[in-house]
């Protein structure tokens, strides 16, 4: 049987990158999540934003989920609520490379969880 977290909104599981109202990645590539991370599991490459409402966006954004200690410091440090921890806890992979989540995988986790777990900015 699958374990159900008593309060999925408080559980610290797999990361997700949130999308804004236009479906774009919310991240502004400020590197605060990577700076706050005690496990140093983030790798972010910033690029000039193609959108007029921000200066930068992440050209690439990866998290090594095997290195992560799921402390939630990245979530707390993010000024735009772009990264959040979900209640998904069943991480498995056949290689270390499968456990390095890139931007597309992190956005797909948002697409899977957005209805059951609304963004923090929508909950407050």
C-alpha cells in the first residue's frame, strides 16, 4: 500500500519548478536557491530573458536529487516561489543520471502536482 502523507502541503518530497500565469518557468535565475542549499545540489545556468517582465531566466536548471537532503532551504530562499517541494516521495532510478532532474522534468512534476498541491503563493 502506498503511504499517504497526513498533510501533503507540509511534506518535503521531490522538487518542482512552478510556472507563471502564461505557462513560463517562474524562476528568475537569481541563484538564491543554490546559495542557500547546504548540499550544493543545484546547477543553474542563467540567460537573458526573452520576456520583457524579467532580466534573466534559467537556460538550464538541474537538481541532483540523490545529493539533496530535502531541507527546504531552497524553497524558503526563493523570492518568486519558483521552486517548491511536493509530497511525491517515491524516488527511484536505475542510474545516478536518472536522478539528476533537469528543467523539463521539474516542470513536468509541476504539471502532475499543480491541481492537488497549489503553489504556496496561491495557498496564503
